[in-house]
C-alpha cells in the first residue's frame, strides 16, 4: 500500500518502521525536521515537513500526533488533500472516530496497543492492533494492520477508550511504580537492577494466573504493622506516601 | 545443613522446597496440619505441628511467619530450645534484627526478595537473598543462601527495610495495577490477556533502560485532555480515580 504518516513521535516512528519493513511505500510528514531523524535513517522511507508536499494518491493517511493536536492536523490535511475518497485514520486510543467522521467519508482508527520508545526496537508481530472504520475503511485498515501483526481486533470507540485506560494502569502506572522504586533505592545507594528478578517473576505470574489471585505483600495480608511502618518511612515523600496508602487500601478492597 | 523452618506460608514453603532441593535436612513446623500440605508432598522433608518436637540440634532455625506473629514465635522457640548456640534467623524484609537480638546470641536475617505464591514453581537460583547476622550467624546464613542462589548480598536492617518498601512498589503495587486493569477490562467484556504483549514490552524496557527514561503515556506527555477524560470515565470508581490522579501527577513531578 501507499501510506502517509502524519507525525514523527514514538508511535508514528515505530509504525513507519513496521510498515516500511513489510514493503509498504511510506512518506512521513512532521512539522519540523528534527523529529524526522529516525525516520530519515530508514531505508525506503520518504519524509517532508510540508503538508502540501505529501503524495495526493496514498491509500491511507495515518494521523499519529498528540491527541490535542489531532483536530488541527485533520483540518489542515483536508485543506491540502482535495479528494474525498482517501482513507484517513488516527492512531489514538482515547480519541473517538467522530473527530475524523465530520470531515472525511472514509475514516477510521488503527490503535496499536503498545508502549513505544523511539530507541527500543519492537517485535511488531506481537502488537495488538484495534481497528475501527467507516465507509470501507475498516477492511483496508484491517489489511494494513494484518500486514505487520498477528493480533488484529475490531473495537469501537468506547471499547478502545476502555482499552486505553486499562493500558495506562497496566503499562504507564506500572512503569511509574518502577520509577518510584528506583528513586527509593537510589537514596539508599542500591542499584535498581537488584529488583529485576522480582519484576520478572511478577510478570511471569501474571502470564499464568489472574493478577487478583497472584497478589502478595503486606496489604493483601492486612499486615498493618508493616504498612504503618512503610507509611512512616515515606513521610518525606507526601505523594508517594499517599500512593502507598491508596494502593494498599484498594488491594484490601479487591480481596 | 540441618534446618528447621517455623511457618508454612508462601515464603516458608518455597524456602523448604529450595533447601530440600539442594540436599539440606529440613523440618518444618506449623501451628496447624492444614498449612503443611505442600511441605508434606516434598520428598525428604519432615514436618510437625508441635514446637517441642522440633530437632534440638539443627544448625539454623528459620522463622518465616507473619511479621506480627514473629515476636511470639521467637519467644516460644526460646522456651523449647534450651540451648544458646543455635542460629536463629527470620525472613522478613521489614522487621529489624533487634526482635531476635534480645533473645538469641547467634541471630540473623535471611530475606529472599521475591514474590512467592505457593502453587507457582520458582527458579531459586535467581532470587536475591539479603543477609544480616550477629555472633557468627552472618557467615552461616550466607553459606545457606549461597547453596541455592547466585545472588547473595549483605544488608543491614535499614537497607533491608528500604529494599522491602521498594519491592512493594516494584512488585505488589505493579501487580495491583494489573488487577485494576483487569477489572476495568472485565466490565467491557475484554479478557485481560490482550494486555500481555504490552506488559511484556513494559518489562523488557525496564531491563535495558531506567524506568524514569522509559515512561510513556498521557501523563508524561502532559496531555490533560486525555487525562481529564480518563478521570471522568473513572467517576464510579472513586479510589481508582484518585490513584489515577496521584500517579499521573507524580509522573509529571518526576520529569
């Protein structure tokens, strides 16, 4: 397929890499040249900082920008495109299809549920893609996702928002718990890597049992002596202390 | 070595399994017979529900009970033992050596920093053990830990408490974030297993970069439109909503 990707952030850069990798003809647009560094290092990937220089005959235009910039970029794209039969899709978990529906007949969403950091290579075949589409877009976006991944699903805007918020807990907040752990350890001059076997086992467990079954620690044992001591130890970190109290309370509530 | 383990919870049961596995002579005591089921299924592991039936000539007595029961069990053990040259150690992350020091000359701590569920087998060689000891106990406990694991460290009571609180964030709270994610998805009839590729990548990243560098998601992008919508979507879950707000705020604070 002939694709245009609008944006050059973490998601856009990885999608460009994935799609170029399976032989699609990809052009990436970004507002400034700096963001295009990684894209420009890809073989057979075109790039531009001029929206009006994008090919007019692409099969799919994929808008992958900050959620709060999506509306403006969609409007600008409509301005330069001058055709109504192109498929326009965005990649955002929490943005309804509506933002494109008001402007384009063939519109959709291609949401890759993964954590993307520019410098960390990924196995694209494992990424779950969630597709939504109107006016024939669903079928084309499905084919596009299937060209890189074995895990393609249809999900409407409400389901996708639910997936997104669930992924904030299962990924972004999990990573932040690691970051808090790292900070606590660094103050005692202990390197974070001592936590890795524990983290690996935590994740190995969740592959074979429900997280609610696999819960361990002072909160699920309702060991208030330890919890009170931990809360005292966090007295100079009021937000982390409050996080400790709330998560512990909620672990007890989930029993 | 000849070992007695007092307790038959998750930690005690796994330590018995590990120590029997490398050829130590292990007897496990537990208050009631029911808790000894797993231990009794081990080859060459003895068990009893009578504290006064424990061998009097063991090299190490390892107390692995709820933190708030530790004091009582230590006192009862002193009553039945009738010798002062035995090494008595506990396995608790957040309990100071002091609780044993007042009663026993040769005392210590052997803290295995891992998440233990009785039914999930473990690779004991990867578990970090943190050792503290007085009166020759440190050397013996080090040898004991080294007989099963390649990761043995010395840590005093303060360092161990720091490790414990850091592990609550890196393991227990991480698992609870998975449990919240599971609950949110279940209400939309989405199975939690769709999250597994995302979770695997989250953990793969933390092996190669600092969690503070690897942070992704709406909070680190300061995308308040999305965060506000997620907070609205959690209106019927006030504690999860508060957790969302606090963790997001702290992700921004850590930038």
